[in-house]
C-alpha cells in the first residue's frame, strides 16, 4: 500500500484530527522539532490530537501532554514519564481532546473508542464487526504482566533504542 500525502504541514493549519504514529526512534524528537512546532500551532484547532505507540513522545515534546494522563508502548513508559507526562498502563487514554494508544494494536482500540464518542456506539460496533476485529491472540503474552520477566527483558532489549 502506498500513501501519498495531499498536504504539507505548511498548508494544513486547521486539521480536524491529528494522528501521530509511532517510531522506533522516539529519541530523535525534541521541543524544537518542526513537527513539534506544527503540533503546538495546530492542536488548538483540532477536534482530536492522538498518538499511537511512541508517537506520544512527539506530543510530549510539543507540550500537549502537560498535565494530562497518557499511554505509550510498555517498553517506553518510563522514558515518557521522564518528560513529565502522567503515564498510565491503559491501552487507550482519553484526556480532554488528546487520545493516546499504547502499542500498535491499541491503535485500533483508540480508533473505535473515538468513533464511538463521535458517531455513537452503534457505529463503532458496526465498524468493529465490519473489520472483523475480534482479537484472539494465539499466545497470552501481550503485556509485561502476562509475559513474565524473562520474555519482557528479551523483548525490551530487542526493540528499545533508548
């Protein structure tokens, strides 16, 4: 699948919804990053400002998580908390007009949560059914609490760059 942008940050000054995806290098962003600046400027005009996974770092650097509860991928929670964010372990956190999702699959949960808030639970439920989102993972180890220390340490050393 190819995604071709039709606007740039310079031309998009009043987005309805902002979705910041995750990255395997959340440490490359800072408060002076052009995207952080754009987020600070445009967030007041957006209905929702959201992030999935480590995209929460860019929201934090933009100052959009100050005084808010948020979540990110479990392996990066401590780093996000060091930026002054009240980090919680929930899969989806909505605090005002900011919504954050933990890992990649939690992004689907966030999308359905926001759809329910905007269009009603029936529409969100029909969408969930329509995309056949009925998680039944083959292994019950989708969180550090379920995976145990050995698997969690091995996974953290494999995926973390911070």
